């Protein structure tokens, strides 16, 4: 290996110097595998886990192959979220320093003025979300007739959040003679069809693909009563070795409430959820990236697109819906080969969901129980400050429920056998008695992120 491993790639000296200036000394596996093919102009399908360094894997060849003297859009990068688009634009800015490359960043939720000015100034690379790209192309502000390179980043997420029709519409308007690279953590059926229709004899690169490829993250499961989850989070972020932390919750209202509780306990906390205006989201991320706040409480809007290297701990306050989201959430730590830790808080009611995730991961995650974590104080001083009730019975009940779920017929990591859930309580008694046992109305209706 030479002193500068990037010299093995056919990159001009200025680009290599910018890579070195950014402190990047070794290509990651996805970079080493993908960059040579992309430099040759080959179409490529890259499947790699989050945090693998795939952004640089397509940015470097793209910069090398641009015609610097030509005006107009030559490369289009589609990505599902504003945060991802901003991250990619930052990587381009760092690696294209002093090359004269012009970039336009386009996404929704903000005004058109700056984006249109960047396009009119002769942007050669456009990084954007599908909706805003379609809007600008429809008004003639963004001309795609000169696009020679198309990058589809986080393609499975674009599918998950309903962007597939927009992506198809954009791809159909591009010149047929182009290079296309698609990067995705998973390859569902829609992506496979997209590849067959729109990529030409693509090279396939698969590096640590799938949820099981997370060797640098120490995963833990804490079986805790639902009422003490806030205390469990507070204990985690108060540990002496605690570092920058992201806490994921399910709903907008839930993360806002948890952020308020942690703030009352004296922690420096910021909240990020999908209902926030883009300028507010940007300010929160800038404060967290700069270390001004130590804890970010967020919905799934932060599960992708955050590339902040100092995140040492991810806490799932609520169990994710599936293994893919588990992977994307926990992948916010352990970035680029660094060590990381994730703790998922699981109540008795969430155990079946956890088991489904473990079957998809094909691995059993180590467990700890609340009566072991807090043996002398089922609620504890922190919980008292939060107004939590005693939950000693539920703590032991969580252990019993966990043991029960593990013994259900067909419960195995291979996923064979029928799916079974915990038995439901008998609905005996009179109609009036059953009505009296029903829970009262919720104070709000949970909203998805």
C-alpha cells in the first residue's frame, strides 16, 4: 500500500489533495470496490450498510469525469431527504475545492430563489430531492438534456417514503446515453425492476449489506416497564462515559415531551421532528454537530442523512417498526469504522416486535432487565423527579413476558414457524363492566414523523 492509497485511483492531484485535506487516508471497502468501475464509466449497483462511506464512492468519480469547461447540468444526484442532500453537497464542496465545479442544492420546504440563481449561474452538478427536481424541471428552470451521470442514493428509502413514481418520472426524461449508479442498503423488487429497465449491464458491488453487517456497534436490549423509559434514557446519558447521543422516538409529540423531561433534568437537549420548518431543522443539526447540545431527541427523520462522527450512543426509546429501520437508526453511531453503542428500550408490549427484528437480523441481541439495572430503586430518584410511578411488578413481568415469548412454538431466529403473540385477557363480565375497564381517551393522537 502506498503512502496515499487514493493514488491507485485515476484522480487528478487537486481532488486527491482535497481528500487528504479532509483527513481521509484510507478508502473504505465500498469506495475501493466502486470507484474504479465508476471512473471507467460503468453503470453500478452498490449495496452497503449505512455509514460505509458510499457518498465519497460516487462523488470522486463524478468530479473526475465532469467537463469543467461546459456550462449546464451534467450530473444529477437524487436523494430522499433534505439532510442527505445537504450532506452530499458538503462532501462535494470539500472534495471539489479549487476545481471550479459549480453545484446547485435543491429541495422542498424552502424558497426557490437561491436554488434558481444557482442553476442560472451554470451549475454542473444538481443534488436534490425528487419533488423539487420535478418542480424545477417542469418550469424549465432545471434543464436535464445534458445529464451524463445519474446517481440514485438511498434508493430503498425513496421507495419507502413514496418517491418511486417521481423517480421513475425523472429517469424517463433523462438522456438514454448516460452513466447511472444506484446505491441502496436493500434491494427490494421495485429497485430490481428499476435496475433492469434503466441500467446497462451494471457492475454489482455488495459490501456488508443487510442489517447483520454492523460489526462496530455494541447492541443492547433493555427490557423495561414503559413508564420508566424516560428514566432509562436519563440514566444512559448521565453515564460517565456518555458521549453525543441520539434518542429515537416514534411520534412528534413523544419526542417533544421526552426532550422537555430531559431538559428539566439539566441535560443539553435538542429536538428534531418532521413537522419543523427547514431553517429550524438546520439550526438544530448545526448545534448538535458543533457539540452545543449533547443529546438529540428525534423521530425517524434523523434515521438517515446524519453523518456526525462523534455520535457514540443511539437509544431507541421505542422499538423500530422493522429491521431496516433498526439498522438505519443504530447506524447513526459506529460511523466509518468507529466504535458505537446502541440501546433499545423494550416494554413487555413490544417484545413480539423485537423478536421479529431479531429474526430479520438473524441474531439474538443481549438483554438486560430493569430489576438488574435499578435493583434498589424500581423508579429511582430520576424517576421521582419525572413523576413516575413505581413499576416493580411490571419490571419482573417484563422478564416473564420475555421468557414466554422465547418459548412460543415457531419462535426461532430462522423465522420458521407461525407468528404468535401474547395471549389476550379474557373479555368476561358484563358489557357495562367491560366498558368500565376500557382506557380513557388519549390526550392527543400520535402523528407519524
